[in-house]
């Protein structure tokens, strides 16, 4: 059952089968009306959005974006990891983006985790993950850290228009984070 205010096309599919079966069926209906928009991979607005994977964030709606406007890079917490730097580097150097907006949010699941999560995984599966959890307690400070990682990366060409925000999941508003505090 969907917890969002409006039901997604996948949720409207009759029950039966797996969730993925329902998503594939929804895609078949989508593809029936789909028309090639005639665009390439270069974002029209030359912006890359780095955000948390949280299902409550509808980034295109929240930022007034349309298909083709931006590159969207999402992960747990929206933190700037080595893989995010990889994606931003490709976005800038090969596909022309010049601006980066970072969007973290209130009530993030990473605020309730610790790096002990990795230890627990190791005990359960017998292998320690190579990646860090990137848990945090202060969302504002985590946005600052992510901005700093972008601004200091030697691989990125465009670091003058990097801004970070916290999205309030109860009001839908963005609050800009001052990188200097």
C-alpha cells in the first residue's frame, strides 16, 4: 500500500505477482504512450542534483524540474562519496554540467545509524563492507561536509556554483546551508 498522498502508477496495478512484476506492467502502459523527447544526455540546465534516496523526496516536483533539465545522483543520505565524485566528474567533463545542488533532508535514516552497522554486517555475512555507512547526527554539518568534498575534488572542473540545502519532509521547503558556519 502506498503511503504517499497520491497513488503511483505501479500501485494502481492489480495485485498479484511481485512488486517488480507490477512495476514492469506499469512500464508497459507507460511505454504505450511514450514518445521520444528527442534530447541527448546533456542536461538542459547544466546542473547536477545530489540527493538522498529517501522515497519522500520528489526532486523534480520540489525543484520545478522537467525531464532533461538535470542529472540526478541519489544515494543513502545524499552524501558525497567517491562514487558521487565519479558521477559528477562524468557529468561535468563529458556532459557539460556546471552547477551542483546538494539536497539532504530532515528525518534521514542515516541519523539513526552508526558505523557499527558495518560491524554487524560483517558478523552476519562474514565479510566487512568496503564502503563507509556515512552516518551522521547533524544534517547541516553533513551538508557542509558534502559541499567541501565537491569543492576540494581535483577531478571536478566547476566548483564555483555548489550549494547545499536541507529539504524539510513535513513542509516541502528547502533551507540553504551556509558552508562557512
